C-alpha cells in the first residue's frame, strides 16, 4: 500500500442517521461506472489466483479471535459444530462468574490496605471479559452465516489483484433468504439508495467496471450493518405490536400488558435462534406503547411513523460490545493490516454486483448481531452504551 496514503477512522454515530432514511430520501453515495457498454472479462478471486490468501472460508474471516474463549469457539465451530451451543453457554457462564467474583472481592476489600489492588484487578478482569464477549458474539454471528452456507468476505487487502476486486459467488439469494418479504423490500430500497442498484438491471450494468473510494465503501458497510440491526429490531417490535392489536379490546390495559409479556417470552426461539436458554429473559425491542391505536400493517409505513426517540432506540445497538464489534469488523475488512485504519484516498475498481454482495452481507451481519446480543444478554450482563 502506498506510504503516501492518509488514513481515517469512520464514525458509527455519523453513519447511524443514514441507516434509517426512507426511500424518499435523495441522499446517496456516489460510485463511478466506466465503460458500461463495453465488453469485459470477469475476474474471479479464487484460491488459485495470484492472491492465494483470498479464500472464502470460516477460517479466513476478516476478524480473528484474540481471546482464549474466542479461539476455543472458533475451533469448535470448525471441528465439532454440534457442541457449539454448549461451548458458548459454558464460556459465557464462566465469564459472568469471573467478573462477578472480581467485583465481589473488590467490594469486600473496601477500606482495607488491599482495596486498590482488588479494584485494579476488577478493572482488568472487566476489560478481559469484554474482549472475550465480543469474540463470542463474533463467533455467534459466524455460526449464523455458516447456517445459510455463506462465508464472510475476507480482508479486502487479500482479495485485490491489480487494484481490482470481484466477489464470486455472490450468494445474493442466501443473504436475502434470512429476511421476510417486508424486510426484503426495505433491504432492496436500501440497495437502491446507497448503490443506485435497480432490481431489473441487466448483466452488463451489474458487472461493468465501477470505481469506489475504499473509505466511502467502509462507511456504507458500517451504515448497512446498523441498518440490518435496525430492521431486525423494528420488525420484531412491529410483530409484537400487531399481536397486541389482536388482543380482545374488552381486556384492560393490565391484562393486555400481561398477555404481551407472555407473547414476548413465547417468541424466544424466534428472537434468539442460537439454541435453547433457560430462565426468564429480557428483550431490547424497547418499551411497547400500550395506546390502543391501530398500527400500520406494513412494516415500511410502521417504521416511517416512528418518532425520533423510537427511531434512535431501534437503530442504535444497546451494548458497547456490539458497537465495538461493528467497528472492529469493519476495520478488519477494509483497513490496513498494520495500522488498522482505512486509507481515505484509496480507490477500488470493482462492480455493482460485488458492491451489492458486500452491502447484503453487512445487512445480514447487523441482523445476526441483534440475535447475538440478545443471546448473550440472557447469561452475561453487557455494558449499556
């Protein structure tokens, strides 16, 4: 990479408002197409090409686990997948125990000569547990991708050949299959907004050479992860409010609330499809208003009716661990391996088809992140952002 390049950090908080724009918005990232009408040969990145390190597999995800818990789960996922849920549960329980024990020792030593030491130990343990939980969440997301037979795109620097990037196979169908029809409609509108993608575009347009600034693409990816998270949160909230609308109107508010809570608990397997959990659980879909007014039937119009507070609540990840994971994954995918940052003026030559693949992956990542966050919260208390 050119030593004269400048590097920049993306801001998730700047990306957040962009993720919830409606289709009526004219805001759009700019991508340059060249030689759209010309005939071109398709370059496919494969393990047999000059960039032999660019291999689409579970072992070649952009972000490598750095903690013992993450490395253990990575090994289990690759070699003994049927025990993955059990291993995750045990790791989370151990982390929760270790952190609570350190806090307890700190509290018991309060006022003694050893209080400073135990406070420092508790602080270090908190940071270690946070890093381990982020690795566990990443492995949970990887598990979900493996369930639809899609591997995360490797670090892009491994997949560039003479400044060109193509991602094949696209796996568009698999990445779209995780969404309901209503959510998929909003996903496709997002593709149109950020890429200019058209549902009925032809093969020539899809594979024509396209130039994009890497930093801009990194921002699009991070924004799309947040959008996927938002869609999962909003669609679940919509589903729960529709259930509430069907409750007998003769029931009082208290009865309606009790039925809604029961309904939320019964949806546990839908909300967190990683495996069974025991005990009561909470969900981060937010407070469900008990005003007995009929909500829009269509998800798109339901989302458009959100006030700013509800919009922010659904769009922003609830935990610091989730936000950290989005940032770490984005930089692992787009950033320089040495600096970890993204070159602000580096240009990538690619195609609309490959850009679509990247954005669809990001949206799926956000949806799976919501699931992973909720799953972890049943065992381990995450840090609220």
